[in-house]
C-alpha cells in the first residue's frame, strides 16, 4: 500500500501492489490528494485526504472497502497524520500537529473508533503512533529536552512511560508481528538509519548500516 503521483495527473493518490501477481491497483482518484493509508479490518482501507485548493483547504480521515463504494468519514477539517489501525479492528490511531513556532513539539496522539461519528480522544503528546499486535499498547515518539524518544501508552491514555532508557533519538517506530521488538529510525551519526530495540526497552542495535532510511513498516 503506497502513495504515488505518477499516472494520476500529478496529484498524490493511493495504490496497492500485489507481491504475488505483480499487479498494481489504483485505490483513489483526484483532484483531492490522498496521502497516507493503512489496511483496516474487513477488507477495508483507512486513508487521509487533503483538498489543495486555498479557498477550500480541508483534510480528513476516511475508511472504505478496498473494492470501492461509499466512504465513512472519521474526521474532517483537520488533516490526521500517520493513521494506523488496531489488529482487533475496533479503533485507529493518528497524530495531529500543532501550528509551528513552538520550541517544543506539541502534537497530539489521538485514538478513535471506526464508526462514523465516533468521538476522538487525545491519549498523549507525540507523533507517529502504532498499535502493538495485541492492541494493548500504542508505541509513539515524543520530543524531550534531550531529543526524540520512544514511549508507550494504553489506548485509553493510561500508563504513559518511556520505552527503555536509550540516549538515541528515535522516530517512526514499527512493531514486529510477534510484539517482541520495535524497529525505528535514528539519526545518531547524521544519517537516518534503521535500528531495533526489544519491547522491554533493551538491546538497541543497528539493522542497516548503508544508506538512509525512511518510514519503515514491519
């Protein structure tokens, strides 16, 4: 599942690539931009959208069947970022950014049900949330006085805590299918590299020593 502006008149749209057949399927069409997405339960896709027209600058989050059909609007007006759904299929998480000009990032981690009109709730300050496979935790990043660090929180906002005591900057976490590890990006040596950490917060190690990495998904 990916975003591309090729073959869609220069507007970012969503596609999926079938790794077995090699088929590429287009999932969305413009003129509205479709920027980020994640697979949801019951053969559905969760995606963000943005209207680039200055007179109608709006964005939001929708969910619909992969085969097409009507969409269910989960959020409108604001542009949610980094949408992810729980493996239990009952809720999604994303983050909302605050206006620039603040010395410290004040973005919000939001959790919301998958039904139209479900009430979003802020559970933490930070960015790039992702559910653990069992749905019991959300792993995310938060800016501290020493840099960006991995943290975790329950979907109801309880038990916020750091994920280990590493000194490494950490962004864009992604959790292994067995829930034992989290991969993330760190810029410790000036290049965005892929690292791995155990879910108990120990054992930082680099996974890829060559090239720069962005937006990992396990």
